[in-house]
């Protein structure tokens, strides 16, 4: 009997199948590139880009707004219409998110006339990475750059290696200011340190290969990052009501991303698992990306569970990037799940549809990090700044008590200057 395309495992084995997207050698390679760029600046960016095949010798490192607009003008009309429609959906959702986030203000107890609160302010410069290796991904340009603009970011810079015309057109549609035509750790270094044509970024976002992820991890203490995105993944919870052909199609849509992608089926039905296995074999026969998908299926698996509750537990432990629910009671099952980047509820809500601009962002946490991180959104580009304003013009017992408490706490910590600073307000 031939080996299954989607190996069967027990629920307790699921977490053991996780692969760490970063190894020490990847991190050290990324570190050496970043250190060189920090030391030598733009010449180092160009040198590494040319050495790694991102950039032809002498080719422009940065494409400005004029070049992006020229690419948009030359774009196939139908492709342009699809990109613009996707951008509009992303923009409408992101602007709705931004409108739901409010500044906050309240009076300061004990300080008449004083108030405190927070205000939300965008970063000044956003760096948005879009992969460009095996497949150009203009959709990732839209997801990152359009969202940054909706958050109110004044300057948006895109980076992508060997940018294809659709990628350049997407950058123009997103209203990006420029595109740095390099990838990998050198792109992250170029955005963090700036180039002669682009300013230093305050936030760096977007999915990429392991060198991009390693570089983002290394610069994360210097600039804001969205997340450490490893290989893409989908987990589908399905019972015997699900359609095997649809499940196989959704698993293969994930598997064709790259060799390291993972497609996971968690089901209560052995018959369904076998039917999906047969569908995978049949659909691979006519899939142009079958070579990549077959390799990705080696990272993938099917978990057989005794009940939906057990399937939900497996999903929560894995905390997948994309979670699809194809069960009889899809709403109820989804409501019971706690950890995922994005959930797609019911057979009609395919991950592939979410990837191409329904609205919610497709840049999502991977590798179990959805337990701690959310997907990219306007909030990624916003800072919550707090303030305390005035107060204390009128002396009251509450104000005096607040000052004396402040001084007492300062002295408990041995900070006498703090105490004296507070007590100066007693006589004013």
C-alpha cells in the first residue's frame, strides 16, 4: 500500500509536528547582513541584493512614484480592475477599523480642572514587505500598504525583490511613495536604516521567507513589527457533513504556497479522511503547482478525533494562522475556538477568498503565535500615547492627599528627588 499524501496522526501527536521556522544559521546570516547595512548603508544593500540575485548590477535600487504610476498605466486593464477592487475592499475594512478606535479622555480624580487620557497616532514611516520569490504577491502589497494609509501613515515604502509589473501596479494603487527592489534580510535592513531615496521606517510589516522573518526578529527592538511570520498554514475542522472535494481543494490551495507550507485536516470521520485522501490524489493530477504542493503535503497531516470538542482542543493547541470550520454547526464550533489568526466559517468562506481582498487582512500570525499575536491591521501602525493635562489650580484635600501619597511612594523607593518634585506642588 502506498504512503498517504496526508498522514494520519493522533490528537496528542499534533503539536510534535510543529517545525520552528528559524534556525541559528538563518538568524546569523540575517544578523551579518543587517550589521553590514547598519555600518555601510546603501552600498551594502546594493551589494547584498546583487550577490543574492535580487538586483541586476546597475539597476535602480528604489523606484519612485513616477515609475510606479507608469507601471500602473501599462497594466492590463482587467488585472488593474481586479487589483483596484481588492484594494477598495481592504481600504473600506481598514477605514472601518480605524473609525472604531477612539481617543479617550477623563478627569483626574483629586485634581480639579485636570484631565488624562490617550490619543491614537500613526507612525511616521511604514515599511511594507511583499514576497516576490516563487510567486509575485501583489495582494500582500495591497494588504500592507493600503492598511498603513488607512491608519494615517504619512509615508509608505514597499520592498519586494524582482518586482513584477503587477507588484508595481499594486504599489501605485496602494499610494505607496516608493518601492525598494530587493528582498530578504537586505530589504528589512534597507527599510530600517533608510536609503538615499527613502526615510527610515518606524514600523516594518509583511510576510516573507525565513531570512525576512529572522531580520524582523532582530530589528524588533528598534522598530515596530507586526509579527514573526513563518510558513503559511491552514487547519480545517470538518465532520462527516463536509464535502471531501472542497476540503482537498482548500488544503491544496494552502500547500501550493511553498515547500514549507502546512495543510492540516482535523476530523471526526475516518471515512471523510479517506475520501479527502482520494480527492487530493485526483486533484494533484491536474494541478500546475503539484510539485510544490506535494512537497508541502509532507509537512501536513490529518488528525482523527473522537468528537468535535477534541478537534477544537487540537486546533486551539496548534493556534493556526488560518482556521476553516466545515461542520454541521459551524457557527457553534467557531465560537468555541479561541486561538487562530483568522477564522473562515462555513463552506462558503474559503481561505482563498480571504487571501484576495474581501477586506480582513491576510497577513496573519503563524506557527502557533496566534495565541499571543493578532493579524496585521490599522492598529499595527498606531501608537497609543497617554497624557496628563494641568489640574491643581485649586487646592483641595484630595489634591493634597494625592501629592503626599506620591511623595511617600517615592521615598519608599528611595527616590527623594521624585518626592520633592511632587511636594513643590503643595504650595502652588
